[in-house]
């Protein structure tokens, strides 16, 4: 069975992590290829190492703000032209998995098309009648997060299913390191790109209030890189009562070691497609603290504390207490079952077979 994944990449984002993990989990009888809607050197380097066939759609604009209407229109135009020009190539595949908008609109052209919508709070496009017409042309719609499934079922009665993004096997396999057991110290980690919407500044301010509230030493480790790094470092200098460590980009083993040593994982994003960092915290048995507006509580509500920006400091204390409860350990065990690469891959295979019949294993 030939499967094509079409992805609009953000370097080292959650969707990219998911795709890499799924492609790494080989299955007999399945050949997978990738089309990248925009260039991503990190992914192409990994594909070259893994021997995965891929294509890139050229000419997408990367150096102007993503909110620009001109950029959106130009990129959409390029994608449409590429799709039509490569129609014969696309038709060679038994199943096409679309992770990218606006190519969703052309799902009617593709054989056994499966649309994946990554959103834990739903999406305006899901309640758009014009967009729904193209959804109906797809063979299957996968909602990564319950809000997508609820929207599709409620508005259009479209055949949909919920599949979570997987967490890399390294997070399951690495031995658990002990936390820093110090009653006078609180260690926190915030993993995410340093961009608007990830809200590292909220974490810094919440940690400062936490220190004032408890009198304990508060250490915040910020993992990631991005356009706001300089600005965030300036903000951190204004809060001298806490220690903020900007770790930069770390590999998986380094993130695992850091998370293990912390008490709580922070992810107070304004919105998330899935929140893979939250899932990684949970696999390492750390509670998540985030914002209600992000929608992450729809998935991680049993293993975290979700609140408003003004009460993040209190939520951190609540999360520390949550981690000590038996109910938390039980919830983590259930999450691990759903978040393993093997489990998610099996769910996708079920969707492949539903689309075009049993996989022939030679």
C-alpha cells in the first residue's frame, strides 16, 4: 500500500515531530512518501538519513509575516498550481493524508483522501459551509483532538474519528531520573518555540509571583529558540527574584533529562494544534500547567491544571500537589497507552485499510 503525507511544516513543530515518529515506525506492506508544502531543512535532512522519498513545493514565501494576506494568497496559488501539475504523481498513491491547508480544498481530486485537522479547540474553517463541501469529498476526516471531532459531527455529520499525535519512543524508554528533591526549591520547564502565542513571558511572570508567594527558590528552564529570544531575555532580567535559564534548542535526550528534574511542565499557550510538549511532560510523569483558552484541558485535563493567565502561579502549586496523588499516576498510565507511536500507527493503519482494503504483507 502506498501512502502519501502532505504537510505544511513548521521547523521542529508538533506536527513534524508526529510525522517523523510515525514514519520511523515501519509497517510491513506500507510504503510512505512525503510532500512538504514549504521548505524545512530539518525535516529534509532527517528524510535523507532515513531514506524517505519526499518532494517540496517551491517558491513559498517564508520571510514575511504569516498573517500577511498577500503571503497567504501567493502560497495558496503556488500550492494549487503544484497540485494540478503533479496530479499524475499524486494519483499513484492508495491513500493521501492531508495535514495542510489550503490543499484541503482539493481533496476531491485525490484518491482515498484523509484529512487531518490538528486543533484542540476546533477551527473556524470547520463551521464554514464552503469548506465543509470539500470535507465531504474526503474519504475520512481525522480529528487530532476532541474539538475537531465534535465540530464535524455536530455541524456536518461527517464521518470522523479522533486520533492523538504520538510521543517519540525515547520519552517512553529513557530511565526515569529523580526530581530535585528540595523543599526550598521549585523547578519548572517550558518547552516551545520562542514565538508569539507560546507565552513564555507569562511563565516568567507567574514564576516571579510564585516566588513571592512561597518564598522558595524558583528555577525556570525555557527550552527552544525563536524570534522572541532577545525580548524574553530582557523580560527575564526584570524579574531578578527568580532564575531563568534559556536552554536554547535541545535534543530529545537532553529535554528528557531536564523534564525529569523538574516538578511541573508549563505550556501556557494561547492555542495549540495538539500540544506535543504537554504530552511529553506527561509521559515523563510530570503534570502540565496551561491556559483554559488553549483547549489543552480537553486532552490533558486529568494530568494537569488549567487556568487563566492571572492565576498561573496558583495553578503551579496545585499541579505539584496533583503529582502526588494516585489518580494522577493512573491517568498517566492511560495517557501512555494512547500516546505511543505504535498505538497511533495502528490506528492510522486501520484508517488506511478502511479506505482501500487490507494491507498485503509480502
